[in-house]
């Protein structure tokens, strides 16, 4: 479903501020894979997601989704294939629009837009059912502006919007990092349900090693723009935070016990 072939990206090339963010990175995801991505600050995790989404052009390599080469496609032309939830709860919704209006926009992803974009009666009933499954009472607040929701409610709404029209690929970019622990756990639970029910091919970036271990069927760890660990199946089920730290230290040639950001579990 996703193939990254030897992709590279350097920011500010040819200057003293040059930074190689991705270095010949290759990765293949099969249909239905739920892959968690972990690594220290500057490892290239979010840069990889931005490259997939088309936020910037890569310097070399190729990106394909479902067999289609999208390397040179613009960000908006990839939008029909990709659903994304960001770290900042404010980024996934239009705050001045109501919950049902936000869902209506999501339902039209990839379609030609017209002036007649209002919420239809049949859509309203469908939206209500979808919101009820979140268990947050949002089905009774469909005319409430999204900007009045809490961070957790907005992330849950964004998650629903990103998967309302089944994307070929779902990108979760540290989507619980800005939430309190209880709310983060609820959003992760919803993520598991939505990904599992829709069999969505998913990449989830996280700083929390325990979350990376407990969620998904595969875990990759990045360091300096490369994948240094790729663990799946029974091997992943047997992982602990300590064993993962030890394996990363060996793979990256570093003592990661000093990286306080990584030990977020």
C-alpha cells in the first residue's frame, strides 16, 4: 500500500545550516499494516510523514501509494489518498465551522467542490451515528463550533474526519502528545478501533515507547533519517521498554538512556 524507495531530504543545502533529515530511507507497508514509528528528536519521523503527504519535494527517491507513483504530485492532489491527524488539536478542524460542517467537508475529500456544500439530511443521520460511536456525546452537539471543543474532543473529531472516507493511508503524527494522559489513552483506544474496523494502513509517530510497543502490528525506530530497527509479529509482542532501549542502543551505536524524550513511557 505504501512504498518509500531510497528517499532523501536535506534542508538548507549548501549552507552552514544544512540538515540531512532523511538519508536513503526505504520502507514498504502492506495493506492493513499498522506501523508505529519511534525515535529521538530530529530522527526524521515527522519529516517522513511530511514527505509522504507532499508538504515538500524530496531530493531523491520515489514514493508510491497503492502502486501509483506520487513522488511529483502536489500535496492537495494526494489528499484524496491520505488521512492525517496532527499533534496540535487545532490543526485538524475548521474552528469557526460546526461539527457537522467539518464532517461534511471531510465527506467530500477528493471530490470536486461546488457552492452547494451544505449538510444534507442523509449525511446528518450518518454523521450522528459515527459521532455516537466515539462515546463523547458529540452526536448531541453537532451544531456546536469545533473551536469550542476540548483538545481531546477535537482530536477524536479529527480522527473521525480523517477516516470518514476510507483513505489508502492514515498518518497519525504524535496525535496524542498534546493531550493529558487520560484523554490520550481514550484517543489511542479510538485510534485502534477505527484502524481495526476499517483495516486502514496506518503510520503512527509517537514519542512514547510503551505506546509504540502496545499498538500496531509492527514497530520501526528511526535515527538520523534512517530506519535502524524494524520489528513485527511475535517479536514485537515480546518487546519491553528496556529491551527496546537496549536494541536501539546497539543498532544506533548510542546510549539512549540519556534521551529523556524517548523514555516517555
